[in-house]
């Protein structure tokens, strides 16, 4: 990244403020590189008959690393931090311009399945560390240790925490950099990944790749088998001035100690589809006068750009409309839409076919695994359950691990393992497993489970 | 001699008492066992059969009891009745200081008449006074989830034991409708018997002395038969008018009460939003009458969701009758269970096979979108959708509202699985409400 800035790549092809920067240059005399005429030194795609063809070309190798983490969301950052702590060379690549993925850019601010059915916290490890860093920040996190109420974080505070940790950790990080392909050797083992960014198409070579892309882009590209699922895609937003409404009256609350004080709104509700809706209200956030508002959204294909585009547009229009409706209710006149999330709320897309596919039956029956790497808390109707290491390892392809929402689990299970704190759990385990691969010079599927579990425990993870 | 005569009766009584407990306490692997006890009572079976306009196999037991009782006065009370056994012993231990009630009219007879007359109009008014129901009621105490339920299920037998302790055998002798019915059966049989015997004798005499001439026209023979049947004459002359009048008034009262109670029940149902009866319940206008408060269903329910009503849901007429309340953790009407429908002795809960029970509509689940976490955008909750055993709840995206709601479809039977898992407090966003015709 530093090299690209030095080469002038960042502003070379048309600065956002060419005039003002030129003026600043004249006035202050600061040295910026300008006016260097270049041509891109590459062959563009061509048309061969009725087909568009990308000519064969060599890709520049941006970096050689031991562990490459693709995706800087909750799972990716957890994996990178934990692997780096083991003294291994780690490279983290993120598609957006900030870290945290859906927890920050997706505005998924609720840290949901933290507790078991007895309201005991079962997710610790790196997730707990991150929340502790948020604890000390003003407006960083609320409702900590108030089971069964889940904590809510602030997106900007969390971006700050992650940026701070990455800058201090020595993890080589590339932002605005989209993992588009896997690099696979002759034996079918993954050796790195290909990225697109403003610097063009570049390769990063690695001994182990951890796919935290959410959509399983890298393992899919490497040829690992997966299950493709379609589910609801929403867009979360934050609305301001909402605390002028007394949220306790007549609204649902999950907190038996702070129950809603009023009666339900209309007595007997009407049957079927109803229009007696008093407007979205969402949940409070660390920021004052601000609620975050989830959206379920319609079912869509998270791997289809038409679907994604249509939802990005319709969701923003719909959210604006809903806030307008909310404003028409007495007492809500000053409510405003603070922001819609930069990222769509994609819940699930690809689910890995791993060494072990975690099934709904297993989580309901409280199955115990020898290779347990952590717990998910109880959520909706499911009790707390163990997550096995086998769910992170592809059934066939070597040198790649999955973490985050795209791990190997049945749909009902993945609908829980996709949630933020569970991504921390799988991310931490994948990071440590990858570090063990480097240290012990073994394949991810051959990692010593005992060593992995001991490391996890050393780092404060809860394994039951 | 007296001693020898009394000991076997005590033994029989004790055996029957233990037998009754075994039947009610489901020690037997037979799911319908508890209802067999109440079906021994001709009072229950006769009234409920008339009210329900149907006769079940269980009638046979009651028929046997009725026939035997009509020959041997209060045979059931003296030998079989577990309540009688209990009260008899209470009486021995009790104060027995007063017998003012011995001048009391035979209330039991009028209760029985009133109830039978009500049954003709579909509402056996005082059927809950049957002693066998009162006996089995307290056995539901182990399924009582709160002190009110404990009080309600033990109320009947408690009052009887208390009253017997203080006043002696007032209940058994004067008030019990089952003994009243037995008395009526006995005197009817006796009257019939005497009449048949007299007419047979008369016919024989007529053949002998009058050469086959019809006896009824012969004044002398009427006198002879009359002399042979003093009971008939006594019954016919002594208090003929009084008894007839009382029976008439009891019958008319029963009919009026039945009509009134059915109208009140129907009105109550129209008004109520939260009244839920166990599966198989007959329509609300007749339920309060057919239900005898035996609490067999309360006892049978494995998830303890059936409670005797305090009168809160269905008023005074529904006092003590079973209602469903989903007020315990994760307990709902299981899709694997039809126990309550199997144990009802009167058909207030129709006996339903499991598949039928799973189609019986207890109520309808309705969603308050101003409480629902998903509708409010608070949390990704689909607890109701996941919990529903009948695939009746779907979280549905509404493009117009630009929001998602749980939508309940026609498959819903109101089992309450969604209500008990709904995480909102204190008001559940999805609740089962009394079914209303749409």
C-alpha cells in the first residue's frame, strides 16, 4: 500500500480535487506528483467472435505471506489478530474501506447469541477482548452483561477499535481490495488469492488462506463443494431523535426486569396481514437519540448482482418511506434517518461442504464434539451448541479454512452461526488453526485438535 | 351377627375406594381409565347421554349400577361409592352433634330431576354435583400450577368432608343427586314391580273366580289388588300431589336454567377474547353444563396447561370448568398428545384420535405487530415460525409496508407453541385468542 502511494497511484488517474490540489500546490509549494503521463501497461479484454476474452497474463505478486485472511469482517479480523499473536506472518485483505464488515458497515450492532438458556455468557475469547476495548470507550457499547439483553455496539467505535488494533498489530492490511480468485497449484491445493483494487489485479501468495469473505468466494473459486442458499436480504439503518418516544410503553421487551409498562397497542390484533403498524422503532444504540433498525427484506440471491442492486435501491427507498411514516405518528415528528448501512444485510449465500456439516438435529440435541472450537449461545428456539473444527475445513480442497457465515452447516444452523459473536468464535479458531499449520507444517485437516483447543483456552475461549 | 354383616361391607367399600383411586391415578396403561369411574354413575351417564343426544359404550356400566340399585336400595352408596366411604368414615370421626337436616326434603331427588330436565334442553344443569366427579377432582392437584388451582380442585371434596364432619351424613342422605336418582329408580321399580305383580295376581284370580272377565272393570278385584299393593296405594294417595308438584317445579326449573345457561354461554363466548377450552370441547353454550368438573382432563394434561377456571374467563356458570392457559415455560398443547380428550366421562370433550385432535381448533394465534421484535426491527426473531408444529406461522416480507411480519395461516389450531416461545415480555407479540367466526 505504501508503495502504491509512493508511485502516485492513489491520485494519479484523476484526483477528486484536481483544481484545489493544484492551487494548494501553487500556494503552499508542497510537493505532490502531478501531470505524469502514463499508459496502463497491460492488455485489455478483447472480443473474439461473439465472446469477450480476457487475455492470459502474468499477475504481479503484491505480497508473499504465511497466512492470508480474505475478508476483514468479524471473522476475518478475529482470525488475523489471533494468528498474528502466534508470531506468524499475516496478511488481511478487505473489500471495503474499513474493517468490521457487517458489524460496522452492515450496522448489525446487536451482539446476539452470547448467552446460553440459563443466561450465562458462552462466547468469550477474542470477541470478549473486542467488547472490553469497546467498554472503555464513551458511546462504545451498551447493555453489557445484562443477559438476556444482548449488547449493542457503535459502528464507528468498533471501526476505530479494529483500525487501532490492526495498525498496532503489524498485520499487513489491504483495504478496498476485492478477493476475486483463488490461486491453486497443480495438486489442487490453494496457494493464495487474486485481488482487484485500484492497483489492478494482483496476487498474494500464502501458505494458508482463511476464507472470511462471507460468501465463500475463495473456497468456491478453488473448487471446494458448497451449498448455495437464498434467504432474506435486508438493509439496516439508524434513525435519530427516536428517544423522544417512550419505548417502554406497549412495545415488546425481552427484559423481564424492565418489562414494557403498557398494554399492547390495539388489544385483539386483526387477522392476517395488518396495517395497524405504528412504525418501526428499532433498538437503542450507544449513540444517544439513536436507534438501529433491522430489516428482514425479501428473499434474494446474494450472488446475483441484479438482485443485489435492486435491493440496494429499493431498500433505501423503502427505509426512507418508513421513516416518513414513523414521523407522522404524534411524538415522532423529529425522527430522522441518520444513515442506511453502506453494506447490504446479506445473511447467507454459500455454505461450505466441510469435513463436518453441523446439522440442525445436532444443535437441538446438544451434540458434543471432540473437536469443539467454541460455542454459540442460545438463539430463538435453538439451545446453545458446540461448533466443531470440522465445520471450518473443506471436505476436499487443501490449505484453505472457512470462518464466518460461510462455514459448513445446515441452513438452520448457519442462520445462527452467521451472527456476529459466532463469527468471532469461528474466526478465532480458524486463525489459530492456520497458525498451527504454519508452526507444525501440516495441512488444516491434520491440525492437532488438542493443541488448537489448548491455544483457544489460553486465549480465553469457552469450550464448555 | 351385626359385626359379621358389617365387616364384608367395609372390605368391599375399601376395595372399591382403592379401585377408584387406581382408576383416577393413571396407574393403568389404559388412557381412558379415569373416565370409567364417573361412567359408573347413572346420574352422569343418563344426563350426559340425554344432553349430548348420544349413547356410548360406557353406558353399560351405569346401566348395571342403575338396575342393581333399583332392586337394592342405595346399594351403590353402601358398597361402591368411594365418596360415600370417605364421608362415612368422616362421619364416624366427626362431631355428629346435629341432625336438623333429617327434616330436610330429599334435595338429591330434585337436583337429579332438575338436571335431567336440563339435559333434555342440552344443558344438564347441576351435573357437577355428582359425587364421583367430586371425588376425582382433587386428584388433579399434582397438575395444579398455582395455589388457586389447588384450591379449586380440592374445593368440592373439601366442602363435603367438612360438612360431613360437622353435620353428619347430610350430603349422602339428603343432597347427593346420585343417591336421589337411586331412590327414584328404586321406588319406580318397586311401584312398577308391585303393579306388575298385582296385575298378574289379579289376572290369575280373575281367571279363577270370574271366568276370564276383564278385572279392571270389576270393582271388587280392584279392591283386592289394592289391598295387595299397599305401597302403590300409599304412593298414589298420601303425598301424591306434593311429589308431583315438586318434580314438576324441579323439571321446569331445570329447563329454564338450561335455556338461560345456554344463552349466557353463547353470549360469553361472543364477548370473550381469551377463553380457550381444551381440544374436543363442545360449543361453549353447552360446555359449562356438560362439564362435570371432574378435572380428569386437568390431571391428564402432560404439559399442565389445562386449569380449572376461577370464573375469570367464563363467569360463574363456567366456574371450575377447564380452560387452557399458556402461562408456563415452553408448555403448549403437544402435537403428540390427545390425553385430555380421552378421559372426559360426559363428552364435554369429545374423544378425538390424535389426527383429529391436531385439527381441532382451540383458538387462533394473532400477532401484535407493535410488540413483535421482527416487525419493530429490533431483532431477527423467528421463534414463532420455527416453533409452530403445523407450519402455520410464516415471517412474511410485505413489499407495500416495506416490513416483515409473522403471518398466521389457516393451518393454525391455537396450540400455543408460538405464544410460549415468543420472547417479548410482559405481553407476548403472538398470542392465542378465542376463535371468532370471520
